[in-house]
C-alpha cells in the first residue's frame, strides 16, 4: 500500500543499514564505533529527515539476523547510537557508553537535568514480552546519581492494557517512552525551539515519575500524551502526522518480516535431503553441544 509519511527513500535507508550492519559485524567494539561514526556522518549530511527515517523504522530487529548473533548485538548498538543522536538533536549532550555490563547504554545531559537511557528493539515475531525484557529494574540501578531514566521502545511492542511494566516503571521513576513520541520531540525542536523541546522532555520524565503506581496503560499514556499536547498548537499537526507514521511503520515492519520469512521458507523448500540434514544439524548446534559434552571431566575439587 502507498505510504503518506514514510518515503521510498526511508525504506531504502532502512535496507542499507540492515545490510551494512550484517556486513560489518564481527569485532564488536570496533564495529560499534564504526556504526556510530557512519550514523553521525549520515545525519550531518541528510539532517532531520534521516533522523526521522531511522526513528520510524528502527524498532524491529531484522528477522534474518540470527538469535544472539553479532548482527543482532550490533543492531542494538545502532539503536543506542540513534537514541543518543536524537537527544543531541534536541540540544542535550549525549553519548553511548563504552561496553560495560553494569551500566546504562546512553547518558544525556541538559542545562538543568540529566538522565540515563536504554533503547529497546524486538523482532516482529517475538511474543510474550515480560518486564525483564524492558530492564526497568536494571535501569533504575544504573542511574548512579542521575535523577531520571528512560527506556525507549517501539510503540507497537508495548502492552496496550494492563501490565506490570508500567507499575514497575512508575515505582522506580523510569520513563517508558517510544520512538514515535521521540520523533515528535525531534520535529518540535526544529519547528519551535530546542530549549522548549528540552523543557518538554523534562516534563515528560516528571510526568511518569509523579503518577501513582498502576498497571493501567491508559493512565500512564494519558499522562504522557497530555503533557506533550499541552506544549502548544504547533505540536498538534506533528502529533497527527506521527500517528499516521506509526500505522505505516507497523505495516512496513510486518511487510519486511513476512518477506524475509517467505524467502527463508522458499530456501528450505529448495534444499536437497542432504542439505536439509546439514541445516538441521547446524541449526540445533549438535556439533557444538557434542563438543561441550565430550569436554566435561573431573574438575579436581575433591582433590583440593
């Protein structure tokens, strides 16, 4: 179906980046730095339109990336770099932290507040997400003196009714936000004023923190959405445009994932019997599991 907000260039940009991440993934630290540099260079060259393209389409991990693969890990670092870039666009100082298991992925500082943040992405085929997937508790622990924390997620992967993640986020003063809402802030900063966009971000953070703990998503998102729409008449058309963009992003993500699965199904159907057996052995990691079993032996503890 034809899109009104998403452009063909946006789809092509998405394709380029998912292919590029698959190509360069291997040495994780070096590759993360390369992704960060390339993203910054592209955003400097193409401006806000490129940033919005990324925010609209980054929420889904490509289905052809292997689970736990270097591509999947590098894709996660790409979304961290994107989140930091979005904060910088609205006037904050922001950076992606070096790889540490016990810290947030992104830090951002404004003139009068600071926060830690994490970018979350999921496969479109992923079901039954739970509160551990959103790292609310961990993010709270990683504030380390900073007053605010934010986890940014694809809007279509968040619970729309009752969920413990909202109760936990409110109790822990962690703001659950979406790439769609962030896109509105980015556009608002260009259309009106970066300082006003920073002030609005602070109001959003405080809004989530001042609610009474509840599992009710309607109570949570009513507070966030109301705070954004109170920013003035200039934000209303941006909001309406982003609502349409959200529908188009869902359609684009589903289309990409279904195309990939259809391609994978066709590849399997074309396999010879021998190739199919090899594929299953590799897919089930039988050789690797066998190697681990054969390596098992007495660890000498009884002889210490």
